[in-house]
C-alpha cells in the first residue's frame, strides 16, 4: 500500500489488528493474556521487527514495554527517532511460555500478520532485531552476528539487521556495537 494515505493505512492496520485479536492459528493462543499486534505510525519510514512479546508485553498488549523496550527507546533516540515515528511489530504476536524461542510452526502460523503489516506500512527501512526477525525477513539461515550493521535489500525494502536489545542487556559487550548501528541508521535516514 505504498500509495495509500495515512488514513487508509490506519484503517487497514485496524482491520488486521481485529483479525489477530481472536487468532487461534497456533497453541500460543491458549496461554496469552493479550495479542500484541504492534504499534506506531501507519506510514512510518521505519518498521522495527522484534521476536515475540515477553511477560510485560503480554500483560499490556503493547510491544517493547519492558526493559528491552526502555533500551529500544534509547536506541531510537540515537537514530533521531521517537516511537511515534516508527512502527514496531514482532514475528510472533503472542508470548511463548517462559519466553522460550519461537517454534517454526508458530512463526509460520503468524507470518501473514507481519507480512500484512509490512505491506500496509510499506516502510523504506525494516530494522530487524536479532536472529528470529532477521531470518524471517531476509529468508536466510545466516546469523545476526555476521549480518548486523550490513544493509541488505529484500524486494523493495532496505533491511538493516541489528542485535536484539535484550541480547545487549545480557551481554554488555554488544551495547557499543548496537548503539553504533543505530547511529548508522540515523545517518542512513538523514
Ligand atoms: N522482545 C521482543 O522481541 N519483543 C517485544 O515486544 C518485547 C521484547
């Protein structure tokens, strides 16, 4: 929907959100409190793609509201961005129990929602956070450590893979790398 107005995009996203709200395509629906569809500007230049909701996101129904979200806000500001400027979504819309890794069948069941969000928002850049988002968007088996900070092309989208903010919370050595990558994103957008 690259030529659609902001209002048309907002309406298309709301229709997808309504559809996702009652989704029962995989077993994650049994344990969820909320479907975490995603939030942000319907005509954002940048789509941020995370992995899956955690405990706080499941409780609040919004993406990146916990510790990783707080750090993501800092990273966005390094790139000269605020949350309202971007659209934030996840590969999975429901929380895996105990925050385990997404399973292939869950990723497959959920794929149409992220594809729909990408088509509607029609961003210029997709920033993939960590392995699951990067592998999904780039259809690659290549890991994030090799791909991070290297601008890729996927169809008409520029894709910029970076470490997941949660990984940089656990492993402080990743912080300067991640922060440099967001500074580079800011340069790309300027
Ligand atoms: N981690 C993610 O990948 N997504 C969220 O929404 C929160 C934490």
